[in-house]
C-alpha cells in the first residue's frame, strides 16, 4: 500500500516533468526548422555583390 501512495505522489511530479520536456522538445524542433529554412534560403539566394565567385577564363 505504501508503494501505491508513493506512486500517486510521484505521478504529479512526473507529469509536470513530462510536460516540460515535451514543451522543450517542441520549442527545439521549431528552432531547428527555422534554422533549416534560413540556411536553405541563404543557399538559394545569389551573392549580394553579384560578381563574387565568378571566374572569366
């Protein structure tokens, strides 16, 4: 019986921890997606000066 009571007490704390972890994972995923979009956009955009990296052979 004591284990059962202990389990009930811990479940609230574990639920809070799981909720915080889930929120942190969602925030991290959003941040990584935003970074990936920025990197993809910068790779597709031409250089700002237009002549950088151009070779006339």
